[in-house]
C-alpha cells in the first residue's frame, strides 16, 4: 500500500478549505435572544450528534450574532429549504437587516426568535461550548421540534454558493 506524501503545514489550511468547498452541507439559520433583541446567522455546520438525547452540534466564528448565539442558553436551529433561499442570504450577510416587519417571525414564549416559514425548527439548550481556533463548537440538546409540511427541495451550500437538490440516487446492490 502506498501512502500519500505529507502536505507542508503552510498548505494544509488552504487544502482544508478546498476540500470542504467540494463537500455539500445543509443550510440552517440559528437564532437566539440577544441582549438588544433577536440575533441570527446562516450556518452550514449543523450536524446531528445523537438521538438519545436528541443532540446537534455546530460552530460559530466571529461577529455580533455569533458571539450572542455562543453565549445563549437556548437557541432555535431552523432547517431551511430552497424556498427560504432569501432568508439564507439575508442571515449570511452581516450588514443585512434581520427580523424585519416583512419577515414571518415571532418571539416564542421562551424568548427565542422563530422563523415561521422554516421547514423545521429545533428549539435547543446549549449543553457544551468548546473554543477551537477562531471558532466555538456548540453542542445543543433538542427540547422541542416544530415542523412545517414542505415540498421544498433541500438547500445546500457548495463551493461558496447555495444550491438545491432535485433528484435522488440509489445505491446499486
């Protein structure tokens, strides 16, 4: 068996970015109640971790919304479809106005902002925070799930662009 040659450490960061640019990820919007009102951001790092208890994980980097989400006790993770592309773009742009009167959102009785048109919204309690490099990895236990029936294609992020998935492929036995 041949082994690949080691990559010089200065090139690893760029190769790492390139590898994950070619790996599609689902698109979510994470919201929380900040000290000055609702905050939120688009995330492509959300992953399921466990079923019992239901737990997910994601990471945040720098920025006002990210720091408030990292510090929150509870959050809402909105799984979105292609029909919510406009929301994904708004929450991905730090300068875009969020939680405007034209958005279909509300504050839950528990205080977190809920985007009503999301395919699925998972209200979570953050149970672990781990600083890693310039990011914070957050693990959150799912407390409540709200689903909207949707025929929307999934929205994914690939090579710095949003995409939809239209067909499925089956493994051949």
